[in-house]
C-alpha cells in the first residue's frame, strides 16, 4: 500500500494499492481523475461531472517511480498490509470488477464522493467496510487510520513506521526499473 503526498501537505494524499505476483512482479492500481489534454484539475470543477474516473493499472516501476523519481515535490510512503491472502485476492478482484463495470457504465470523478479513496471504499462489500471515518475525506491521514485498525506493522510507533516507510531516497539511489520494487522495500518495516 502506497501513500503519496505533494506540496508539503499531509491532509490530502493519494493512496495506491499494489499486489505482489511473486516473480511476475507487482501490479499497482491508482484511481484518478481523467483530464483532457490541456485541462487542469480543480476541486470545485470536479464536483460537476467534469472529469471521468479512471483506474491506472501498471507495474510499480511505472506507477510509483513516476512519483518518486520524476515528479518534483512528491513524497511516497510504502506500507505492508497485514491481511490474509484470501482478502488480498478479493481486493484484487474488486479492482478488476470495477474496471470492467466502467466499460458499460463510465463513472465521474468527484473530489468528495468518487475519488481515489472513496472509490476503493465503494468497491468493498458493505459488510466488510469499517465505519465511515473523517480520514476517508482528509485522505492524507488514511495511513494513520489503517494503522489504528491494525492493518500495518504494529512493532513500531506510527511516527517511526511512517518515517521508515518513506521510499523516495531508495528509489532515487537506484532508479533501475528492473529492480525498482525490490529496492524500495529494503529496510521498510514488514518487508525485512
């Protein structure tokens, strides 16, 4: 699980879920607003069906490395999720189901109701959802909320876990796409 931040803020972030396929690599899912060429993003505009909701699916060396190595001012944190393999498979299938639904029923991005965080929550069955938390909207605090639910490594206090989960220095030190996923996990709690 990745959290990205930009502009020095921590209230707004961008979660990216990644699935490990062993020797075949990692597949990352990023839910985003689709803007037309020359169109800039505006939060208020997003409330009025201006941008389509899209899922970007790719290798971590593409989806994550663009944020660590090419965009300026973006900080990326990697956390290992402590969830069962069956749950991981269900989450992956939910992403694929959502993408397949868009073919017949495209969706609109909305900064409040259909964004990179609320769309993930919406994929999960009602019975499995945790109660609505303010950090779903102030999604830069989503990692903190997930930590409180016990989904992250609990051997460290959260501030230390977050500090050790910052992957930009490792990504910049070894920018080779072939070893990117292994490099960014070195020294990160839960991946040791």
